[in-house]
C-alpha cells in the first residue's frame, strides 16, 4: 500500500474511533461493551458462553491484511493487503498498546452517570481478547506469542479466521498457543459461490478453506471449535447480486457436508448486517431478520440431527442462533436462554 493510501486508511479508522497501535494493530470498543456499561445489556457471547461483555477487548493485529475482499465485510476493502504482515511489530508492545488504547477509548464513559462505575473499573482490565475486529489475524506471524501473552494476564482468547492459512493454525498447535476458542467463518457452501462472495486473492482459496475444515477435526479436545455462517438473503432486482443468497435448501445440505468434515463443537448461524462499507455493496433488503435466520437454523439442525447437533440458544437482537454438538465433550458452559 502506498504511503498516502496507508495514511488515508489510518485516518479513516481513527474517525471510526479505532485506537491504533503501531502500523498494523488496533482496538475498538464494541457497542455491547458500551451497552453493558451503561444499560446492563450484554452481547450474545456472554449469553451463550458466560464471558463478560464489558471486559472484552475487540482487537486486530493485522488491520489491513486479508486475502479476501468479501462483499458483506463492513470494512473498506479498497485498503486490503493480501500478504503476511510485513515488518511485524513486537508482541509485548502490541499487547501493552492495545490495552492502553482501549483504556483511552473507555475513559470518557466515566462522565456518563448511567455507567456502572464498578463495571467500568473492571473493564479497564480485559479478560477476553477477541481477534475479530478487521483483517485476518493468522497473517500476523507472531500470533502465537500474542496469545501466550494474553494467557499470562489470565485472559482467554477468541480467534476468528477465514481459514485460508491452515499452516498458521498448525503452527499455533505446535507452539502450544491455540486460542481458547477458534471460529472458522464459512459463508458459502460451494466453490462457485465462494469466488463471487469472497473475491479471494488466492486462486486455491476454496481448497485452503477445506484443508482447515479437515484440520478442525484433528483439533478436537485441544481448542473449542466453532463454525460461523453469515447468511444473506435474495431480494427482488435486476442485478446479479440482488439474487445472491446462501439460504436456499440446497445450501443447507451443502453446509451440512462441510460441517461434517470439521465436526465443530458449535455452529453460529448469523444474519448479515448492512453496516459500514457493506452498505455500498449489499442493500439492507438482503439482511435476513431473526425469524428467517431461525428458520434456516432449524433446517440445518434437522440435516445434522444424526450427527448430534441441536439448537441450544438464540439472540433475537443480533439475529444469531447457536447449535451445539451434544455428542462433543467440551468445557464451555452454555446458558439456557
């Protein structure tokens, strides 16, 4: 990326209230962190998994690096670097910087009389680092060291990945640096749709994703494993993208085959949100609301019933349904909703 483009991209993130650390890392305060502090309302991860929304740090160690330019992505994909982070910065400095920038972003909440001051004090010391903000975290070569540093702070880690770097995941395993939970995003059920949806730089992206699916089953018992489906519905219109959807009955069967490859502990069935730069690519009319997401999840549950999957929770505000493999042994507590 040219220096002028790089600075423009950074300024854009600052306007979006990102706290930037060095050249390739950043943190942003999630809406659910703010709502937890001011309203006592929590995100679906707290409802399903028991983590604390106000102590969750949503971070990136690869702000501009990703091998895909997904049409549903909320970020500006014009500033996408499809390679491993060049000149990667020191893990210790990144972690310290992320925590400090997060504190700066939170400190203004103290002037709001509605904010729970006890919670705010707790929030300044995160107990969960979620590598899901923007960019592909596995493109940062010292990700394992970052995860280990989080452990030394008594924090858990959630990693969301596009699955195009199975070698990086294997490296985490060898380094004894697997996160607490790994979520693999699988937005399309076949290769043809994948190329349209993700616009990958890698020619063998679909094959890489499938290799990660096969790797997932080998990680059983070593890391809590989830697969996330981000649903987009079709709408009336003359454009090809208007008809684009991954919610047809044929997709249910195709998804089931992919899920059987990986045998994850959990499946997140999630509805696309028309926010950020995604609004420039997909109309809000392509957002499936919770009843539509739930209907798809029920079909998927029926398809995977023999494999042990059952709907265990849902959050109507976030258009998300959770399926769990009741045959899988894991230490993650799922709260009844």
